[in-house]
């Protein structure tokens, strides 16, 4: 790839002479571009390098091979002294290469350039070759040397040994034979002898005039180069101005994009502020509802306290009746001594059942703890309301239980009177109770088995699916119902001699529970008051923030209006700039067309002059003045062509720079677009934070 790039450079520098060769080779049937690439590859492989993609000029050549080729080429110039000076002191590749290059430049200046009539088309910069700066100059020199070397059979045999393939060898031999025809030979050839005879006929005055004309042409070239430098500086200034204008355009486009984004953000922010205000109104309405519920709870608690006082008075009457019944029951205690053992057994059974119930409750608590976080959160939000409702239900249940227990006390009093009559029946009942005990033990075993099975099933179902939790609750309720039935059966047999004191104690315990519930209600009221105060504070702070945000929105609106005005003015400026750019582009297109037409005319003139030159050189009757005039016209045409080509290159470079600037502006616009999107994401994150704070306020209020 590197050497193809260098071949492209050399192709640009092979001017009219290479165009002439190209026309001849295209007529022969192959392309000069492929020929140059194959020649350079062949040069590298002649030297013995197979891999040449990333090599430097000093790595490309084997010194001994080049020295042998040069000695075969011209033994008088490249003599034994040259061989000794080159290899003196066992030099490195770089030193050897420098020595060979210096001698090659001398050979070019003394022999080959003289033989080539001082042609400008094959002008080689020897300084670039000596400093290892430009491989294109070296490739031109090697092409000339190789073209001359193919005259000698020994050189061709030596070079063919290193050629890569027969196909490349044939192409090179064809190319070199054609080049050999077109390039004039050294003094040894017949054409050079004829040319020297013609030069001898020329007068010294004409030679001096030619030399002066050459100097004048060189001076004109220097002046043209200075003018080219000045034009390049002007073009650079124009390019800088274009870049500044494009930067301004980019800034204006960025400002317009930012204005559009700010408008969108304002709309979204206004909508969110409306939502926040609606949420705040909902919170205020919920606070009012909570205050009303609080008042209702206080009234219900006062009613419950009055009901408890009535219950205490009724309990006192029950105690008096109990003392009367106790005297009567004392007589029956002696008779019922035999039944106490059975009663103790039955008393032990409910304790076992109570232990089972506790075990089941522990499991239920364990299962409740394993519920999902979402259910727990919902439970927390509804806990206050559920507690209030549960307190109401508990008070109702207490009233119902108190009425039931009062009825039970009356029944016990009546049954104590009837116990004297039932002494005979108790013996039969004891037998039946034994049978019942057996049945109860069997049912107990069955219930334990069922409980264990249900525990295993519950563990499996809870690990697999939480939805089956409701099914396990139903099974547990069925078990509870069965246990309650068993308790009721046992209570029926134990209610005959149960103490009313236990009932009183239970009532006292229930009083304590009611007091604890009242304390819990007071704590809940305090927490509600604190939550309401906190919510009011949060509402006030949110309103302050809303006011601040409204002020900021108003300032942003003012800024946006200013920016819109600036955009309108800058859009007008942009339109003017676009019109100016279009006019400049149209002018450049016209100049390019004119230059192309001039180049075609110049080429036509050159071809005409070439035909005239061929006719003058072929005919012996014409004068030398006609030849000189034709040469001058030919040189002028060449200069005009070179100037036109330079102008065309400059216009091409300017168009390329404009295209690059346009692409650069496009990519910067894309980058600004993505940066603005990042700003929108930051604004959304800020709004999300505000929404989260409001949600926290709602949760605290609940």
C-alpha cells in the first residue's frame, strides 16, 4: 500500500512525457498504472526483499547488487575506485546507501541529464535522494537507470534472476523496450551522434540566447511560485473566515435546539405542578376525614366506659348470689369427691388443647412473617384503620361475652340446686364420660396427625406458592372449630362445678385489656396528631417550593423570549450567508469550467506543435529558427497547462475543505443534540425526586 501511494505521487509528477507514453501503451494493449506498480514491486524483489509493506528506503536495497548493476551499466564511470570507496570500512546499510545515492546523483547530473536534453519532465531532486526523504524521486532515478541498463545483456541476465514471475518479466521487458525507444541514448548511440553534429552547427550566440532564456524562465517560475504562495495565504484566510462563520452557525443552531428543549421542559413542568396541586388537595381532604373519624372514636370510647361501669355493678350482684350458692354447693362437695379425679383429667385435656392452640398460633405468626413485602406494606397502611375497627369489634365481643357469662352464672346457680338430684345420674354419666374420654383421645390422636399433615402441607405450599396461604387458613380454622367443639364438650362437664371467681378474674383481665386498648387509642391519636402536623408542614414547604418554581419559570420564559428574538435575527443572517456562499460556489464553478476549456485548448495546441516538431526534425530543408520558435511556443503552452492544473488543484482542495467543514458542522450538531438530551434527563431526575418527596409525605400521613 505504501509503494502504491508513492507510485501515485510519481504518476502526478510524470507530466506530458508520461501522458505521451500512456497513449502509446494503451494502443499496445496494457495500462501504464499497472506497469509502474509492477516495476516498483520488481525493484524491491530484485534487491531480495519479499515483504516490503512497512519498510524504509534504506531497507529496500542490497548494496552489492546495486554496485554490480551499476558497474555493468557504465564501467568507466562506476569503476573499481567507486567499489572501494563505497565498501570502505565495512559500512552499515544506511552509510552504504548514502554513498551509492551520492554517486548516482553525480551520474545523473553528468551523464543522463545531459543525454535527456535537460528535460523538465524528468527533473530529479538529488538533495531529496541524498537525505532519504523522498522515495518517489529515487523511484524515478531507478526507472531511468534500469531503462538504460537493459541495453546491456549482462545486466538483463543479472536482473532476470531476481524477477518474481515470467508474467511480470514479460511486461517489464515490453515496457522497457518501449521506454528505450522513447528515451534518447547516451553519446555511444547513433541518435546522440547526430544530435551532437546538429549542436556543432549551432552558433555560440544562439547557445547564449538559449541559456539566457532558460534563466529568464527560471526567474519567471520563482515569481509564479511567490504568487502561488500569496494566493495560498489568501485562501487560508478565507478558509479561516469560513470556519468562524460556520462556528457562529453552529452556535445559533445549538441555541435554537436549546430553546425548543426549554419549551418542552416548561410544558412538562407545568403539567407536573398541576398534578402536585391536585395531590395536595387530596391530602387535605384526607386529613379532614381523619379528624372526623377521630371525633367519632372519642365518642365511642366514652360510651364504652359507661358500659363498663354498668358491667361492674352487675358483677357485684353476681358475687352476692355466688356466696349464697357456695353454701349450698358445699354439701355437694363430699358427694362429688369421686368425680374430682375425672374432672382433673378433663381439666388436663383442655390445657393440652390450649398448648396445641398456642403451637398453631405460633405457626400462624411464623407464616404471617413470611408474607411478601407488598402485603406487609399494605398491612401497615391499613393497620390504623383496622386497629380502630378491631377495637370496636372487641368491645362488642366483650359485651356479648359478658352477657353469655352472666347467663352461664345463672345456669350454674340453677344447676347447683339440681346437683342434689343428679347424684345418681352422675355415676352413669361417669361411665359415659370414660367412653367419651376414649373417643376424645382417639379424636385427639387423629387431630394431631391431621395437624402434622397440615403442617407439612403448609410448609410445602408456602415454599412453592404464597397464594395457598388462604387455603391453609381455612384448614386451620376448621381445626380450631374442631378444638372448640372438643372444648365445649369438656366445658359442659366442667361448668357444673366451675368457680364464679374465675369468671370475675377473667372480667378483671378484660378490664385491663380494655384499659390497654384505651392507651393504645390515645397513642394512636397522638401519632395521628403528629402526622397531621407534619403533613401541614410538608404542605407549606411544598407550596413555598411551588412559588419558587413559578418564579423560576417566569424568568425562564423571559429568557426564552429574548433567545427567540436573537434566533430570528440570526436566521436572517444565516439566509444572507447562504446566499453569499451560493454565489461564491457558482463563481468557482464558472472558473473551473473556464480552466477546463483552456486546458483542452492548450492540449490541442501542444498536439499541433508536436506534429510540427516531428515534421521539422524529419525534413532536412527547414531552418533551426523555426525549431526554436516552436520550442518556445511549446514551453509557453506547457507553462500555461501547469498553471491551469495548479488552479484546478486549488479549486479542488477548496471544495474538499468546504465538504469537510460541512460534515464537521453536522457531527457537532449531533453532539449538541445528545448533550441536550442529557440535560433533559437531569431535569427529569429532579422532578422525580420531588415526586418521591411528596410520596413520602403521603406515606407518613397514612
